[in-house]
């Protein structure tokens, strides 16, 4: 939903002339470092003994994991393009991720979480100059 909203919103606002912002290429999508703190707060809420905070924490983690999964896919696509993987290999990798959704639901958010914290692709350094 985040990706679709960003792409459609950018297209709408660019056409109307209200606001002009280019959405970066998918391989350059990266979460800000402060998102790591949001995940930490959600985890702490899950670990509390207060039932209401626990429910809010689990709901926040589900939403965050979906968002982080998109950014994890961005990280994987970046490395497949940099290393020039052939298209059949890319298809196999995406099929494995799609067919093993339980594993992908854990791996992709973790990749995005660590990339947000440690900036493996050096995107933040490139943006700052």
C-alpha cells in the first residue's frame, strides 16, 4: 500500500502541478534510521503485562513488518541488479520468497531493519554527498 500510494500520489501531484517530487527508483527505497526506534517501542509494548499495550504492539508490528518487507525487497533487488543476476535467477529467487512466505516474512523485515540502521547500500551517504 505504501508503494502504491507513493507512486499514485506522485503521479497525481506532478500532473496537477501542486507539488513536484520524484519518487526514487525502487532499488533506492530505504527506511529512515528512526524507524528502528518505532520497532523497538512496538516490541516493548508487546512485552508489557498490560493487555491493551500488548494488542497495540502486536498490531503495530504486523503493519511495520509489511512495510519493512517492501523495503527488504528493495534491498534484494538492489543487490541483484548490482551483481547483474540473469532474469531466470531473479524469477527463481522471487518464487522462493513467494512460496516460502513464512521465511520471507521474517527475513525481509530483518534485512530492511538492519539496512535502516547500518546503511549497507550507502544510500544515506550518497544523498548527503
